[in-house]
C-alpha cells in the first residue's frame, strides 16, 4: 500500500538459512543424531536415558517338570497341551469329515445329468460331514485334555493311566444324554484311541 501515499518501496531481503548438517552426508541414523548433539539425560532426569536404550526381552517360562509330560513338543503348562491337542484333533476331524463328505457326495450325485447340480450336492455333503466331525472331535479333545491335566495335577505325573481315565470319562460324558450303552461305546472308543496314541507317542517320540 505504500505506492498510494507516495512512499518508497522497501526492498524485501531474503535471508538464506543454512543448517550445520547436510542430509546428503548421512550414512545411518547414528550419524544424523550425533551431529545434533542431543543429551538424552536432559529429556527426563529420572528416566535413566543416559544409560542407553534397552530392549524389552520377554523370556519364555521354563517347560514343565512333571514326569511324562513331554510329548512331541515341549510344553510349559496344561494350556499349551490343551491348545495344541484341541487344534490338531479339530483339524484332523475336519479334514477326515470333509474327505468322507466328498466321497459321499460324488457317490450320490454320479447319475446327475447337470454338472451344477452335482457340484451343489458334493458341496452340501462336504459342509455337512466336515464341520460335524471336526466340531465333535474338538469337543472331545477339549474335555479329554482338561480331564487329563486335572488328573495329572493331582497325581503329580503324566502317564498312560491319566490318558485312559480321561478318555473314558470324556467319552462317557459326550454321550451322557443317550443312555448307558452309547456311553459305554463312546468311552471304549475314546480309551482305544487314547491307548493307541500313547503307544505311538512312546514308540516314536
């Protein structure tokens, strides 16, 4: 606005700002921070930052010392055995049920003239058999591992007696609403599976 009143136009001067650090000369982070000259102790006197940075180390707990508790992989407590056992049994049951449903669907739809109807029948059989067997096996595995860990806690050791007892109780509880005969059959099947697994684990591992 100075030209309206006849004043002289003041020349604006630009001052060039130069930094002591040239980014093109940086090789790593330490060279950049070293040139600034910051003192970590001044940031917070009580934080102990002048002693250097320390990383957070999360040390795993030691594996369990219970006799017979070591299987294929080392475990820390009963929760590891519960998670690994239940997950492995669930995935195995899901895969076996899906394979059975696939075979059943192909067998029942082999005379179908339409490929779309046959595919639909196969998918229905797979989704019906796979999740049913996987969920049933997962429930049995959760009950078995929980009972097995409880018996092992009170007995102070983890052996085949715990496995057979836990398998029998879990199988009987799974069919508790069906009557005595289904309970006995389920208990016997579970004890057979647990005994077979104990033999395989002792032989191979």
